[in-house]
C-alpha cells in the first residue's frame, strides 16, 4: 500500500511536469469554476447576513395602560424581561417618546410644541427578542400581561419581511447547489481529457498485469493535486479580493450591512477551507470516474 502510494505520488508529479500545458489548463479551469462558486458562496453569505440584520431590527412595542401605577409599570417591565427569548427591555416614557418624535421631525420639530402640554403619547416598552421567529409568540404572551394596553410589532410588515428573507436564503442555497453541480461536471470533463490522452499507457499497464488500484493511484493523486492547486488559487484570490470588494461597496452603499471585519475574515477562512477540500475531492473523484472505462481492457 505504502509502495503503491509512493509510486503514485512520483508518477502524478512526473505527469504534471510532462503534461504541463494540460495541467495548467486543468488548474485554470478548476480555479475559474471554484472562483464562481466562491463568489456565489460569499454573495449568499452576505444575503443571509443582510436578512439577519433586517430581522434583528424587528422589535415589539408594548404600550402601557394609562391608568397603570408606577408599581404596575415596574412589575410589567420585570415580567417581560423574564420571558423566555427576550433579549432586552427598554422603558420609554411618554416624554422620551415625544423627544424622539421631535428628532425625527428635524428642522420642523417646532410643529410639536403645541402638543407638549397635552402629550398624546403613551409610556411603552421596547422589547427585543433573541431570535426573529420568537417575535410573534412573545408578543402574544405579553398581550395577556396585566397593565398592557396594546402590543404592536408591525404584524403585516413582519410577516412579509420574514417571507422575503426566507426567499432570499432559499435563492442563495439554490445558486450554491446549481454551481456545485456545474463545477463537478466541468472538473470531471477536464480530468477525463487528461485520462483520455494517456489511454494507451493505461492499456499497456493493464495488459502487463498491473492491478486496477495500482493504475488508479497516479491518476487519483494527479486529480487531487490539480483540484487542490486550482482551489488554492481561488482561496488566495478570495482572501485578497473580498476585503477590497467590501471596501468598494461600502463607499457606494455605506448603509448596507455587509460581512466585514473579523466576522468576514472568519467566513472567508471557512469558505476557503471548503473550497480546498472540495477541489481535492472533486479532482480525485473526477479522475477515478474518468479512468473507469479505460480499465476495461
């Protein structure tokens, strides 16, 4: 086994040198395919990050009954904070709500001077949940607590938002799946050309008594090396190129929440690891599958 592996490694490296042009074409093809796949993975990751950022902004607004005593308001805030899934609770008095409204009006804030003495706004709680899917059940529980006048979380908007974000995630997964299949087919066909060019050598080795696995090892390792080299090129391009693309995108759309900083580096690291493993696996499998028909001598 060890001798066969050592022989296969020597032959694979020698073949890469002998067929340098074809090897270069194979590595380039693998790199192009995996670069397209990497781009799709990065886009899908950013779409998921964007969807999560939008979902995280969904809050539950709890309006406190006007006849509620300070003790009731304090007890209500503690009860809400103790609910499962609640991440934070902020008490917003009617005076604070009016001041926020003034800030939203900007230069026309003086229009609210007339209502300052008879402030129509109500004390409220701003409730953030740990996970977006907890918004609806948490709001239903809060609505039954004592001292609650009304619960609002933008019911219609939230339902549509979650539908859109689910659609975005499914689109991202679908693109990744389609490009993975396309990459497998292209790499397999590329390796098949390499095997076809050496079909006579395979036939001779088979006729002199070499076992199938003895013949397979050089081609399997050659495919693995080609896949890893192509994936390595893609990984280097992704590692250097993604931060630059994020920097350019932030100049154009600074308000768009993109994966950046340490979170982006970690995501790119995981993506590159997947690409290298996938490239090596596809190269080895492509060689094995392509070689099968030529072993029937």
